[in-house]
C-alpha cells in the first residue's frame, strides 16, 4: 500500500537521506530502527508531507504523494504521530479528540469510543486538560487521536521513548490491539519491542537503509538486530 | 484622579480592541504585521467619509466600516501575509511596512494630510460616583468588555476557536490531522483587522483623524502584545488596561512622557518575563 522509492532528502545543503526505499503491505506492522540522527524522523516526515524530497517518490495506494501538503496526505488516510509527544495541552482530552474528528466528519461519540476501545482508562480523563496527562497517557492520546477517521496507515515516531517500563506496557497493549487492523510504520529504538511486534524491520544508519528483515527468526533475535545499529 | 483612571480605562479598552488582532497574528502566523496600524487608520477615515452618507448615524457608520475592512484585509492576507509564512521575520516587517507606506500615501492622496476633527457622537456626560465622564467613553469600556467576553467564548466553544488554540500551540500537529490551518489563520486575521478598524472608529472622536494616527498606536499595541504574551487572549486584555492606565496617569503629571512610560513598563516586564515564542 505504501512504497518509498530512492528517496533523497536534505535540510538546506545537508543531505540527510540517501536513496532510501521501503515498502509496507496492507495490515503490516513495519519497524524502523537505528541510532540517533540516522534519519528516521526525516523519513517519516517526508512520507507525511512535512518535507519535500530532492528526488525519489512516495507512492501510496498507487498515487504519488510526495510534494503534497501534509493536510492533503492526511486526507488520503495517513496519520503521523510526532516524536515530541506534544498534545494540545490547553485543550481538554475530549477537545483534542474533537479536533481530530472534525476534518474527517466523524461523530465525537464514535471517536471517543474508538479511543476507549484501545485504552479504557482514558474515559476518566476526558474532561481534564491534556497538558496534565502523564507521558504515557499523552502518547496514547496521540495515537488515539490519530486513529480517528479510519486512517489506513499510521506513522508513529518513537512511541516508547522516555517512558517508564510500566507505561511502555500500556503502549505495547495499544500496539498489539492495532496489529493487523491497520498498516503501521513505527520508529523504535527499543529492540525488544521491535522483536515482539514487527512483521518487517528496516535498520537505518547515516541516512541509508542498511538492512531489511522479514524472517521471524531474524527479527526476534536481538543480537542479530544489534549488528546493524 | 478618578477622571484620569476613567480616561485610562477608555484608552485601555481601545488598546485591547486594537491589540488582540496583532497578538493573534503574531501567535498564529508568527508574523509582525505593521499593516495592522494602517487598517486602524483606514477605519477612522472610512468612518468620517461615510458618516454624512449615513446621516451621522455613528453606529451604522461604524458597522459599515468594520464590514468594509473585510475585503481589504482579505486581500492583504491572501496576497501579502500568506507569502510570508515561514520566511524570516524581517521580511514580514519590511513587506508589511511597505504596505503601510503605500497606504499612508494613498490616504494623503484621497483625504489630504491635515488632521480632521470629529465630535463626540453621543455628546452626553454622565455622573457616576461623583465623577463626570462622557457617556461615549463609558460605552467604549463596556464594548471592550463585551468583545473580550465574546472572544473568550468564541475561542473556548467554537470549533474554529479550538482549532486556532490548538494551532497556536502546535501547528504541524493540527495539519497532520488533515486540517488546513492557513484557512483558520486567515479567519483570525480578518477578525483581528475588523477589530483594528473598530479601534480606529472608536478613537477618532477622541483625537483627530490623520494619516499617521496608526503608527504611534501600532507601537503601543506592540508593547501591549509583548507584555500580554504573544497569542495570549486574556493576557492581552489585562496588559491593554494596565498600559492604558499607565498612559493616562503619566500623561496627567507630564504629558509628553505618557507614551515613553508605556515602553519603560514594557522593558521592565520583559526583563522579568522573557518573550515566549
Ligand atoms: N530541521 C533540521 N535542520 C537541519 N538538520 C536537521 C534537521 N532535523 C534533523 N536534522 C539532521 O538530520 C539528521 C537526521 O535527523 P533525524 O531527526 O531524522 O534523525 P532520527 O533518526 O529521527 O534521530 P532520533 O533518534 O534522535 O530521533 C541528523 O543529523 C540531524 O541533525
Ligand atoms: Mg527522530
């Protein structure tokens, strides 16, 4: 459903991605791992329309989408969850969901139910300021917010980064519930998480894809993954 | 002294009405918009030009002026401001300042350069708690309160308002949900411009109407916005009234220092509360 072909992306004169290619099939959970500065965020932002590639293409459901504005890309059914875990902190949790439901004309009740479906505890926080949520709750709100309006592809940037072990479990539960129902590209540096959930893994280094893995025993073997860091 | 305070509150009310648009454009679009002062001036000129047509009915003249500013500000937003998104802030200053210079020359060409006086549209004084003030000024204070409450409700309760609040905090996140943020920013720009024109309309009877009237007001508005916090709706309100009072009270003791004092207060506030961008 998504295919990225020979993508080259720069910030000004600094070239950050070199001939990056990857693909995602329907319902697949794809992970991207690699050290800090490898270009993982740059890759997701380019797919989501926030950065324009110098050359190469991003093809989503047979349509070339590179060069489209991020809001147009979102309308095609792609959602990007940023790395920084920023919610709309001055709005309530419910209002955060309202903003997501508005452009896709989804009923707010259905939107809330969808998020409760992946994380029942959120019901208690609906009328709280989103800014008062904990790091893990914010991450779940961000993922829940991105699920509103039946997107087809979710891009999630380091969902477990900076979270405590217990909270990471909450996030894992959410990811497990989504697995198979929606296509996902997840940037993740925690290789145990990658091993547990991935259908396909791309290891990135210095702006290049170093290795693609699809075999279960390759993916679940942590030492094997570490070789490509 | 109570009279001075009443005068300060009037100035505060007008400053609020003018500054809120500037603050929101600053906060949402990250653009320093000098053209805001021009819209204020245009408001005053449109009022004095149309008043005779409307048989000196001030309210109808004011309403007409505020509505007439919608297409003008739409053009400024669509063809100038929107081109400035994301570019360096000095380009925005230069481009919008150019708009001001062209606008002022146009005004001089149409209406001439000499100041035009306008009389108090109500012309009644009222006495409240042993203070006599023109009813008109009291109405300005009340109107600014109504606008504050309306805007507060607008930003809390309407979808457009919530989207703008969200985008003030994280524009890209709003875009990633499929919302064309620029459309909402232009609504905010137009609302802000209409309020600037209303400010010009309201201030016209208190001073006189002249081509440069927007310049000084704009600088004071910048002070209001910086003290109140960029894009901060409540902060702008509080800061407008405080600086209005500062102006009136300083002016009572030493007229020429009134405006300078505003900038001194701004400087002091900024030392203790750095600008958050
Ligand atoms: N806005 C920017 N301007 C210039 N260079 C940038 C910008 N953003 C990122 N870079 C550079 O591009 C490279 C890739 O950054 P990117 O954020 O994509 O890496 P990442 O793999 O997501 O890292 P992390 O794991 O720290 O999130 C880095 O060298 C970074 O310094
Ligand atoms: Mg990153």
